[in-house]
């Protein structure tokens, strides 16, 4: 099952031909297949690999905890001290060895990672992704603003932030990566944590290298307000002025964009990492996904580990549908009906699934997200026996109904096999 567009389901049984990790042919008449190497059981469906556009790798140890504080205090109280511990590369390796296979088992075939500020830990993260076979966009975090970062966890000055970023990119590009899984990604944490000098230098580095950028954009009232106070302009305008939006920026959250921001982003490469569960705790608002998509902006989904409490991109699919519906209906019963919500804000499961796959691929401008010729074979086999049981005494459900159950009810426990670049990287071991 896959969604070639936001409003179309493709649920045909097919035979895929894969050569060197690339899908080279799709035969829609399985009877034509002369020999099939691997046939899925009838209860299994194959979906494109899930693309998680926003993960803070060093926050893996705090996942699911500490949601009592707003973003700025959360960062200083819990998160920055934890990330600082990744100066110890042995600690980092142990965490990556837990996280990368776990995320593959959750169906995350492509992960977009912020590492810590540490070059060594960042290279070790890339090595873990290559070892376990996960496709990954990876960036050493640049953060040097003396007010937006603690003294125990920052680049001491802009020159160091730039030098460490260059060295990290050099090390990632020097790795033995035969499947080209790793894409170095320029990663200024967000405007409050960076000096103007560093933001400008990261933009210049993007222009020089052509590498993509990732950062946070208009995340919550505090962050969005900081940028308005500092520059008198929105994150989108400031990031563009610093040259950070020209090579395909992956912009996390974006819950507080203006209509002008959306119009600008629609003209640029890259797009938005929509993190619906994280936004519940830190966004101060629901990201209006329907509005962004209608404006022509590319949108994918992210867990925002550990700002979001789940490692599962599957879980973001119903979460994005639910949060959009709550935006449309409104949330405060004390307000009169008709004044509670925002019209036309809902999205359906097709759109949400598209964001988790093809939409994420469009943000990354990568040949992923669909099972069609010319794209890489990143895929997840899901056993629908629990999420969408069938009964011999009842007629078979239409494909769209089974898809809706998949999108709303399937969890990582239903995942049986995961492939990245044509290689089997996770197997639940149950093919009955
Ligand atoms: Zn984040």
C-alpha cells in the first residue's frame, strides 16, 4: 500500500524487481512473475519505508520523560545537560547501538538526526547507521550563543562552531559507506542558540557545499518571539536572509508561520518536519498542516525524539490526523460552537500517510517514499492480522478501509520485515 499523492491510495498486488537497491520494475500482474525471491504472506502489506524528518539522537535516553516544562526550561533543565554527556564517545556509541536498531524495528528506514555538538559522537552515529543499515541525514549541532546555551554545552565561539562543523562533514564524507546511506547536514540548532556570525557562516557553508540544512523554525511562542524581538522578522525571513533555505532546509515544527512565510517556503526547496506529538507539549499550538499543504509547501512527519514521547513514526500518522481535527473543531468547550476552531484544518489518513512517506521524501528531495521504478527499495512489511482482522464469514473489506485501519491502528509490534536500499535490516522472525 502506498499513496502516490495526498488523496490517492495504491493498494495493488505487485511484483517488484530490485537491482542494487533500486526498484527497476513494477509488474502489476503478479501472474507474470517467472520467479519470485520473496513473497509476502497474504496478511502482510508492504509500505514504503517511513521517513522520520526530526530526531535528536542524544535525547534517546530521556524519551518519554520530562514533559512538565515549557521548551526553554526543558532544554536547560533536562536536555542540554544530557546532550553534554555525549562528549564521552563510548557513552555515545552505547546509545546509538540501542537507538538505531530500535528505530529500524519501528520502520524508520530514513532518519534525520541532530547529533550533539561533538564531532566524535556524530561520526560514531553515522557509523552506527551504516553498520545497521539505516539511511540517515546527520548533523553535528552548531550552537554558540552565550545567552541561548549553557556554558557547559556550547561551541565556545563562532570560529569553533564553524571549524567543528567543517571537520564533522569531512569525517562523515570520509566514511566507508557503500550504500550511500549518510548525508551530512548543516545543523544550526535554532536561532536562539546561534550568534549571527554562526548563522551567516552556516548559510555560506551550505552555499559552498550544496549540503542540506536542518534547524527549528517558529517552534513555540518563546522561540518565535525571540526571533521577532531580535530581528523584527520571522524565523523564515531571518533564516532565508542568512542563506540557510537555499539548499533544501528541513524545518522542524513551523507551528507559528505567517501566510507570507508559507508563500516563501512554497518557492524554496526543502520543507517542514511536522511533529504532532511534540507540538502537544512544546508547540503552544497545532501546526496547520492542511493550510501548509494547500499553500504548496512540502510537509513530512517527525517524532522529534525526545520532544515527542514516541519513537514511532507510525504513531505520528493518527496523531497528525487527530491534532488537525482538534484544530478544526477547537478545544475549549467554554467557547461557543463555531468560534472554537479553524475551518478546513482537518487532514485525512491518506494525507497523513503520504506525509510519513512520499511527503518526507519530497522534503529531502530523495528518491524514496514510494515503491516505483527509479526509487530506492526502502520498505516495511506489516502484518495486518491484528490491526485489520479478516473474517471468513464476512465479505472482504475494501482496500481503502483496510488502509484506514493500517494508518490508524498499526503499531511497531505489527512490523515484520524492514528493508533499506534493498537489504533486509530487520526481521521479526514470524512469517506464518
Ligand atoms: Zn527539535
